[in-house]
């Protein structure tokens, strides 16, 4: 296939691009930093610095949209919230417009979202049809998804990636979680009962390729492992695997003081399950957290 990817230099995008290239697909990457992208992704990808001179996406078989400002890196000021939204909404809207302007549009548009779509769901099991709690993360994701769905037609199907915490050997959320544990300061956040939907990077990439190749699939998919785990369980297992203590509980008030409104990302949670992926026949390599963590921590 000839595939256009945005966000290819990110945690998921790097591994996805590498895998697709190994399968002999032709990859074009949209990036604002072509020199950096070339160093990260190698010489086999074509690089587009912008979409300004593009009038259609004719010639592409698929578009995979992973672009977006990291959601947990900074406090959610009014300005940062707008940046989080704009970095997702503007790109998605432009891609949908170009797909709609194409005479022979891409057969599939796979676009990012997050389990944050559902808001904090407490202990409820969350499949793709669960009604959301209308918090900021829902506002962000709902608009993001609506803009992507504008590209849907009888020629183009749209798949939405409601992604959980991606576990990988370098970067991402796990790298931040490991630091206090290695210093002997790890432990649950708040009460520790909040669920953490997670997915191994290999399953994330394989899941995207599964959606790419199955022509009957469309709509939202929870990109999470089948067995979400509570924060206190995750902390205990991470401490065990790192041979470090895991009893330094951080009170919810301290987390809110440090993170502000964005504390909902770690004090809230979703007991999300990959109902639609599994119904479609996708098989996870890492269904359980322990082997998933053992794999990424050993690398």
C-alpha cells in the first residue's frame, strides 16, 4: 500500500512506520521537522513538510493520523488546553477535507483518539458503546473523532483509535513511571483503585495494521489490552519487577497540587476493554500485564 502517516516520529508512529516498511509498504510522512524525521525514520520514507500545496490525497491507499501534542507533559492552562485541541483538530480536519476532495480517495482513514473520550468511569467496564462523562478529555476526543468521521464515505472507511497507556521500552508514560520506582519512591497514586487501561506497543502496532487490512471494519476501537488493572496493582507489580519498594503512596491532594486539572489523567480511569477488536478476531500478544512489563523492562 501507499500510506500517508502523521505523527510518525512519536512513540507509536516510529514503531508503526518501521513495521510497515518491513512489510514493503510505501510510506509518506507528514512532518514539520523533516531533518529530525529523516534521522529517526531513515531514508526509505518520503517526507512532506506540510499540506499547504496539496489539493487531494489521490494515489494513497490509506492515511494514518497519529499527530497531537502530548497530553500529560504540561499543566492544563487555558492556553495549553487550546494547544492540545488545535494540534489534533486542525490536522484531522485538513486530512478529512483532502480525502473528500480526492477523485480516488484512500480506502481507509485511521485516526487517533484516546480512552479519555469516556472521561472518568470509576469501576464500570467500558466497551465502545459506553456513554461518556463529559469532561475536558471527552470534549477533546469527541471533536477529534467527529472531524475524522467527516471523511467517511462509500469509498473511505474511518477507524478511530481510542488508545490507552502504551507500554514501550523507550519513552511514553512508562519511562516517567519507572523513575520514582528506581529511586525507591514508587507507589500508588491517590486511593489506587482507579483503573489503568494499557496496551503493549507491539499490540498497538499490530492492532493498527489489523484495522488497515480488514476492509469491513470501521468506527471506534478501544486500543487496550483485555485486562485493565488498578493503579495499586500496577504499582505493586512494577515495584516487584524492578526489585524496588512500592508503598510510597502519593495522596490525591498532592497529585492535584502538582498537576492541576490534568490530575484526572492519573486519579481517574477507565476499565476499558477491547470489545470490538476481539469481536473482529484480533489476537493479543500481551493480554496480561506481567509479561508485557517484563518484555519492555528487559529491553
